[in-house]
C-alpha cells in the first residue's frame, strides 16, 4: 500500500464529510433563511390581540361610567350653582367698595373728546359753557360732553408723567429703578392725600354737592397734563422754558378748576353761572379757590427737581 495514496485517500475520506456538510448547509440556505423568521409569530400575536374582546375601559374613556352616574351629575350641578352664587356675592361686595359700573362711565371717551379736553386744560380762557349735560337726570358720557369728568386722561397722564420723569432722571445720569419707584409712589400718595383733604373739607363745610370721590380724583388728576408739558419743555429747551410752560399750565389749571368746581360746590349759583352773594357761598368760594390754588403747588413740587 502506497503511503502517499493511503495518506491522500485518508485525507480524501476525512474531507468528504466536511464537504458534504458545507454543501448541505449551502443547499439549505436556498430553502430557509439564515435567521429564524419571527414575523409569523408577531402577526399571530397581533391577530390574537385583535380577536380579544374589548374590556370595559376599551369601550370608552375611564370617566365615562362616572359621568353617566346620576349622583355625579347632581354633584356637578350643585357645584356649578355654588360657583355662580359665589361669583354674584363677590361682584356685589366688590361693587360696594369699587363701583365697576360707574368706572365704565369715566372711561367712555374717544379721540375727539381727548383732543378737546387736552385743549381745554391748556387753554380754558375761551370756553364759555361749563355745565355738564344731562339726559333723564343722568350725566351724558364724556365722549358726548367735554365738560364731563373722566379718568382716562388722569390715568394716562400719571403713567406718562412717570415715564417722562424716568427720562429726565436718565438724561442727568441719576436714573435707578428705586428712584423711579419713589417718584411714582410719591405722586400717587400726594394725589390720594389731596382727595382726602378735599373730602374732609367738604364734610366740615357741609356742602351738598353731587361731586363724588371719583369726580374729585379726576379733577385732581388733570394737573399731570401741565406737569408733562413743563418737564418736556425743560428737557428740550432748558430751565427758562420749563418755568414759562409750567407757569402757563398752572394758570390754565387754576382757571379750569375755578370754572368747573364753582357750579358744583355753590348750590345757590344762578342758572347762567353767575354767583350770588351770601355767607355760605362765600365760604364755599374760598374752598373752591383753595382747591384750585393747590394744583399749581403740587405741579411745581413734583417737577422742579427733574430739571437741572
């Protein structure tokens, strides 16, 4: 026996099984995949879940059974009624201290009214009729009568005054949020103190008038227009322009307050606006002049330190 042949034959015999295994694996790859196909199992599980009957939560959202309960509906109706009663109680008590319905009247303005009112505050000398118009014992809205008091111009004037004060402080390198807050709070405190002082004076003099606290707040807030004019003129043209413009606005607000308040505070005034001599009317006239004279003092006090 040849060793080489035997050896080669042995090798041939040993290699044959390996070749058969490789051939069989290659042949099997034609009929099946390398990895196990799990798509069938997944589709089977999906079909299983599809065939399942829906539970009580799958039929609707979880709170549906709760909402369908008559007791829950009754509780919801009771809660809504309590909420509506609480809202009415809050509105009633709020209207007692802050008359919301009356405040709407003071903001019933338009652009024409604002323009005419600003002109009247700066130049009141040519205006003749100062009486407020009435319709069925109710004063007409401010947008229909330039003599009617409003809160729009005082509110916007106060905000604009604070902004102009901040601008003036910024041009002098003195601006700070704390200083601006002090400026705004001081102006507001002086306004409240002025209104309280007027109310106390009216009570002590026993004046029967239809002036309300909101009316006094509106009349006292008109001075911010002159203050803004004075500060802006001072920023643009210097101190002389500030003093000249502020002097003009002070005289204008004095005349405006005299002609507006005298028909409100003097009950014995004639229908055409002419005053009637009398001790009580003379005392009320002094009160009217005092209120009017206080406006220029506050205007100078709140603006002189803004111009340097």
